[in-house]
C-alpha cells in the first residue's frame, strides 16, 4: 500500500481541498452542481477518513479531481449494478429455487455458489464480507445488506484497484484470468491506471501496470473486461458427468461476450480488420458514433465502425453504453444535453445511437408475382457495427427481431411477423390495454387462452404454447414463416434415471426451450449473429387470389433488453422489487429499417 493519506506533511483532507481550489481557479469545466458540491466540501469541517485506512473510496471523493469521469459513471450500468431491481429479483428467485431443489443458493456461506452473482455486481461487499449468512426462508434481497461502498456497484475503486488477472483455477475458470470475477483486487490508496507516466497526485498513489509486473496495458485490454463479461454457471445437477451435454464443458456459458470478441474478427485470434480492437475502443471512446461532422474530425478511424471518423485523442469516457438502461429513477438516463466533448449525455439517447450503428438490414423479393402464388422474400441482417455477437451479454434474455409487414395497395396487411398486440396484464395490475406496445410480448409464444402467458415465480416454468408467429423454419420440411428473433435460448434436456441426457429415435438430444437459466441443461448461443456476419431470413408469403397490387414490403430490426414475460415473472415473484411501471420502461429500440420494396401483381 502507498501512503497517500499523509504526503509532504499534509493530511488527505488538506490535499483534497487544495486540489478542489485549483480546479475552480484554473477553469476546469465543472457544472453548477459540482461547484456547489465543491463549496460544500470546502466548507465541511468534518475531516475525511485517511485514505490509507479506507478499502474503497466513495466515488464522490474521486469526483473532486475527476468531475467528468464521475458524471459519466454516475448514470451508467456500472453504477447501477448493485442496485438493479431486476438483477436483485432474478438472484433472489434463483437462490430460492436452488435451495428448494437441494442446492445451496447464492447467499453468503461456505458453499460453491456463495455470492456468485454479487461477486460481479457488488465486488466491494463480497471482498469485505459484508453479507450475512441467510436462512433458507429469509426473503431479503442481497442488496438490502449492501454497504455504502457496495451500493456503488462497479465504482471507481473497483476497476482502478484491480492489479491484474486471477489465473487460479476455480469454478468456471480455466486459469486464463477470464470469467467469474477472475481479477486480483487490492483495496487501498494505490490506484492503477492506463497511463505510462501518470501525473503526481497528493491524494493517492498512481501506478501503471508495468510498475507491478502486470502485463502491459492490462487496463485497456479486452481481457480486463473478460474477467466479468464471460459468466459461466453450474451444469445441470442431475447430469451424471456434470458437463453441458452439447459443449462437453463443465459449465454453461450464460454470458459469452468476451469469448465472442476474442474469437471474432476484432479479437486477437482470427483478426480480419488489421489490428485488435478492444472493448474499451468502442465502449469508452468519444461515441457512440454519429455521422461525420458530429465531432471534431481528425486522422484516426475508430474501429469497429470505420465509416465514422473523428478525433479520439486521449479521452476515455465512462458512459459504458449498451442495451441496458435503468428501469427505475436513476441519474443520467433520459437527457438530450451534450457534454464538453460533444457526447450526448443520456443513456437512453446514447443507446439509440449505439444500436442504430450496430446493424444493417436489406430485403430482396421478386419484382413481379401473380395473385394466388407464393412470393419468396429474403431479409438480410448484418452485424456490421459491433465487436461481438448481436445480441450479446445476457443474450438469452435479449430480443433483437425482424418486423416484416407485407401490405396490399390499401395498406392492409397480407402477412406480418414480429408485430405486437396491445393486451391487458392483470398479473401485474394492468387491467385494461394501456395503448403501450413496448410492454407486449412477441407472438411466437402465447398463453393457453391467448395473451402473453406467464412464468410461475416458484417453479420458473412457463405456461405458453406456440402462437401465430411461431418460427417454423426448423420443421421437417421447413416452413419459411414465423418470427426471426436472434436472442439465444436456454435449453432443457431431460435426464434419465442414470443421469444421462435423453435422445430421440434419430439420436438427437430431446430439447425444450425454458425461460430461466436455473432450469437449463444447455445454453444455446447459436442464434445470435457474429460480428461482420450476415444472416439471411427467408419468408414464403402467400398472395391472396384477386388482390390488387402493388404489394409493399416494410422491414425493420427492433431490439429490447428483456422480454416483458420475463420481467412480469420477476414482478410476480418479487413485487417488492419489480412492478408494471418498470415493465413499461423496458422500451423497444428501433435499430434500422430497410427501404420499402414493391412487388407488382400481374
């Protein structure tokens, strides 16, 4: 540990006040709210705790010298990670389900899955041992026990006190420093950063990775992000050999984001773009990208979107924009203002820009047809703007789908897929249709009596059947109709009395889609689109007899962080954490549309 709490005979408080005064007098850009906070800090007679005795500094303390970084971080999903009610509800339901089926759950204790989720979402309290051991019947969410340091989630000190990868073997870890929090966290006053020659700081010791024999550039590497952004969960406990029967790995790949990047065209193994492009190059750059001219242009082309050219400089933003936004009131979510670098501030607006740049879509169809015939339509979806699969992350609960509408010359639909219908949801208090389609489920699966169908919060089983938009392309012979959704799937394979996965008469595994990770035997990650890859989706559309043309084909790619059915299951199981208002905030993002195509009827 360094001795940042007493440098040159001055206390940490005196040093921080001096820095705050220097910020004000040198004209560094701060908001009125930050100036007010600085004034309050300077006038506060209560001394700060010496830094050498603090394991994790309050981000407000870092804000004094790093106001821009704090502003960007305070509204992102890192700051939200320990407080997220959807995460807390899923963890609580999964833990209760595990315990009810003879497992050990995710609460603190001496068992393999103790604090499995919290280790990434709240590393501070996991390391400090802040969580109590709970009884099987205790209904508290783990976030109820978070300390002030823990409530900051992935705070400044989490990333900047990681000294290197943890290469030890452990559950889900292969000794390569990847997955399931495979990092070495060293709490204290030494902060690790990416700069070769960091400036002197009187409040803490600044260190570059090379100073501690850490691999060069670790903080800027994809491997740094891969410590958490590959998540590997236990195999089905009923399996005799304890491995995923499809992959033969001793775990399931719940989140496979890092591996997708590493093996893809922007990673180090199969690179096709002329150089490795890291997670930070996209998620910490001066973006998300907007058309040329939106920023000061320079000579640097920032991958993986070379059509957007702007000056990168040495600015690492801390917005970390992705598909998720907060579903509760949280700072920095919906704000059209721009910061000093020209970035739009709000996560809602940033997500829209990011998702619009992620993919391209086109449609092809014959120019002419005759009434009573079948026209083949092909939709081409390209993952043109991400360094990983689309979707990625918790990709089994992500939705990216094709909406296709074929209309007659009066605008009446002849065929549609990926469309939504407004319905009531009494299970979460929506007694009448509310006019909002964002909270409606896709119609590939429906309840036995219509509607969305539900997931039982105790058994986690879904009461659904095939709906009017069910994907039939996998039938034998294939029928080229139904929903094209690129979200991955949780698969359950029945196990016989000997713990062997069951097969059909052709020797194929008997597979059933389930909708919670705790029920799965195999996580099928084959549906998402790899980087720089185009997927062609075919539709065979019947043209009614006697119809007048032309037919018009309209296609767009839409995305959503969670299926509403999933959120309503969390609300049913933990109404103290998730409610209908949050389901309504789970907004659809329109990513990209294809130019309309007309088909003449002869």
